[in-house]
C-alpha cells in the first residue's frame, strides 16, 4: 500500500467492520466478545461525532482524542476504561498490520488507577451450604452463576440462553445503560447450566 492510499484509508465504519470480521473469522473470538468490542468502538464513534461534528477516518484519530474519550466516560470503573482502551489499541494495531494506518495512537495511554479494596465474600463453607440448599437445577444454576461471576441480581435475571457460550465458558452480561461485558464461566457453573438445559429437553 502506498503512502497516499494509507493516508486516505478506510472510513471509520469500514475499518470497524473489517476489524470485527478479523476477530470473528481469523482470531476465532466468540460472538459475545466480538459484540463487546463492537460496542466499545461504537461508543468511540459517537464521542468523535459529537466532538468533531463528523465521523473521522481512523487515520485522523489522535491520541488526544482517545484520552478525551476516556475522560468523557465519567463514572466508568477503572477496569472498564482499561478494557475500552485495550479494545481501541487492538483496533489500531490491526489497522497497522493491514497497512491502513502508520501509527497506533492508543499505545501506552495513561491508565486510571485500580483501587485496592477488601472484597466482601462468602467463606467456602457458606458457599457450599448455599449451593446445597438449592432445591432445583434452575436454582442451583442461578446460585452457581452469582457465586462464580459476581454479577448483580438484576443482571442475572436478564440472562437468556443466547447470552451463554458453554463451549467457550463465557457469558454476555448487559449492565446499566445497556453496557455489555463478557465474563468467564467456571466448570461448575457450566455443569449447572447444562443440567437445566437437559431438564428442559
């Protein structure tokens, strides 16, 4: 690719479409992970359009704009912002590898500090008693999900089978404001969910 072609590059939407297809087809990412990446890049697009009055090409997006995007996400948890920055960096890394961009403006961004706190959790004995008290496969699966993922009750009640990838041990969670994230599932949680599926069949 010539310098002139690289400068012209793809539109933002074209670049995102190619990146998500690369994650799905080449990297074999789950559809939940691909969807989460797509959500992050859509949020960046919306910010850029508000800030600039148009959607810039990827080659026009500067480090300064990406940091401003992060600052605009007031109230977001530090780990959430770190994940979004990682997504954006992967996006620009892909564009570099494909010859659509000369640099990655999302490399080594200033990251928010992750607070160290003492989590409140059940002891192993208490957790086992809670699991043993589950009187149906459905209840056991719900208890296992809550214990192993740390998701909120409000998030748990909104889960559908389409949100669960038993093969990759992943769960898509829709949080506040329709924000999506992917959380891993333990082997015990997968077993409990499969028991519910067998019962329904």
